[in-house]
C-alpha cells in the first residue's frame, strides 16, 4: 500500500550537504527525491532523527556544472542504514519567503522536465524544444 503524499515528489539527483546545528562535521551525499515538504537522500554517515539541520542542495547539470546552492532549514525525520551508506528523510520547516520562492523555482524546473519526458504530455505550440 502506498502512502498518500501531501506534496508531489520528483526524482532528483542533486548534490547535498547536511550541516548539523551545533554538532559534528557536515555530511555530503546525493538526493534521490525532492518535494515542497522535504527530501530523501543517501549520505555516508548517519544523522539522528529529530535533529535540526540545514540542507544545502544544488542541481547537477551536464558536464559537472551545478546550480547555485539552496540552503533550507529542516528536521531529520528518519535515518536508516542501507548497505554501507545511510538513507535519510528530512522535512523542511521554518522556510523564509525567499527560500520558499527558490524551492518553488527548483520544483517548477523539475515538473517541467518531467512533463517534457512524458510522451503523452501535451506540448505547447510555442515550445521551441518540442
């Protein structure tokens, strides 16, 4: 059975840095999905559930180029061992207006890309890439 999600999730491999507030070194990893409410990622070291963190994400483009990073406050919801790595789920909280706007920009970019990849998706007449 699948859980109903409050926000749509987008498959996304983005660079990720988790800065734990007041404890330890930053952890690096890659996201596996992103939504308006949070994200899931693979990281090398565990982070305790319930911890407040700052998440830095950057879109990865062709040839190793990345977008400007986006830093968002979050809370670790769960962290599970997965082989030699850890899968982590975080929920965003306390976003400032500018952070929400930039996150929406990320999500629009992902939604438009997903729409273009679906063969049955309607294509706008003025879309130069169709």
